[in-house]
C-alpha cells in the first residue's frame, strides 16, 4: 500500500508553495520555492493521476457489481477495469520510485578518471576508446567535457586521463560506470591475429563544491614545479605545474595542463575535493551496507563490471547479466544509454525491494 498520509502532505505542501509564489516573495525565496515546485511537479502529477484512476476503477467496480448489467456493458466495463488496473500499477511504481531516498549527488556534474590497466600499449589504446565513448555520449546529452589532465600512451590512447563532465544530472547517468572495463580484440600490433585481453579502470566521482568538502590549509602540501613534455620555452622556464598532497589520506593530485599556475591550482583542488567527497560517500555506503559488492554501482574500483568483445561485436555487463550485440554503437556512445538505463532500472528495483522488505 502507498503511504497515503505522506502523499496528502506532499500535495498540501505543493499547494502551499504555489500560494506563496503567487504572493510575490523576495528574489531568493522566489528562486528556492520555484525550484521546490519544479522538482516536485512530477510526483504531484503522478499522485493526482493515481487518485483519479483509483476513483475511476472504483466506479467501474460498482458498475460490475450491478446484477442487472447486460452482457455488452459488462464486457466494456471489464475492459475498462483491466485498463485502469494496469495504469494504477504503473502509477504506483512511479510514485514508489519518486519516494525513494534521493542521492544528493545525482544532480551534480562529475569528474571522470580513466586509467590503463593490464595490457600495456593496448590498454592505453582502450582507455582512449573509452574516453571517446564517454565524450561522444556527453555530446549527445549536450554536456561539456573539459580535460583536466592527461598522460598519453606511447602508441596512442592514454595511460591516464582525468576530465570534468559538466551538465545537469551527469553523475546520475555515469555513476554506474565505475569499475574495471575489459576488452577482447586483436591489437593493431598483433601480426598473427591473436585475440588479446586488456583492461582499463574507470572512476566517476561527483563534482564537489567547497560547501561539500572543507579542506583546511594545514592538511594540504602544495608543491610547484616545471611542467613536463612538449611546450617549448613555457615548459622549460615556468613553474606552472601543481602537485597537491592531502596529508590525512595520502591522496596526490598533479596538474600541469594549463599555462597558468593559478588555473592548475584551481583544477587540482577541484579533483581533490571530488576524491575526498567520494571517499566520504564510500564510507557512508560501507556503514549502510554489509555487502556493497552485491549492489549495482557499489563503486568498487577493482570489480570487473563489463567486457567489450570486438570479434563478436558483443558487450556484456556482468553485474546485471546484460548482453548486447551492438558493440560498435555502444563504443560510439550512441547505444550507451541502453546499458545505463538497464543499470538504473536494476538499481531502482533493488531499492524498492529493500524498502518493501
């Protein structure tokens, strides 16, 4: 059964917020109330639709209870009852999902980190393929991708690449991508056509603001140094690179992409905040769950989550036993939503089962 007393409170609050907005409050209050009204609109509409459909079903049930109802009308009423019952089930699920505790980080942008794992040059090439997949996926969703740091592989691709993905709800979409991604294919360097297995690790961290994570100056060691690699006189003469060491955790962030030391410092602190925020979230998850590995999106970086088999054009997500024979479209970012949506649905089903249990 739905918590109807709680639904009454939600509807009452919606009416109160609407009334206060019509009174013309100050600018800050207007923005806050408008956001609250907008965020709750979908749930309020679902509650009203559910109650309207419930009343409709009750009316049909009353009609069917009439002994004098002729066969033709009874058949029509039976069809209406089946339609209303199906709609009620769908609306009830929608409401239950909307009432589940929200992950506060879902609306945030994200820091995407991809690192080559086992497989040498081929692993770096695969890391590059994954970054292009996520970049294309971001383009399709009209998100902005900015590379924060990158270390290229000797044959191409990346040994490591860290990027900021900006947009509404980025973390909600990408948070289940964290883990070990495995690739099976014939590398360009293979002369005998043998299939090699390589891997890359993906970490998706919610982008943290200063209000989310406070980092006292005394906890961070800041080193400046000359940037390394191509860049001419700027690289040779300017100490623009920044290395941050968070003393309590030992987390190290190195940034040299920008010519400005100030910009590198900003980017480095953004990455450090996100890693610390993610550390806090994982600690909370550990406390809430005795077995996080059984959950979709546990964030376990060492868990092999997906295999990309190029010879067979097959992608398999091992957490939900999902197999798609459209690897070319997934790796191009075009069909990645099919995987993301399936993971989200599975996660929501687990949440519902836990709540009902």
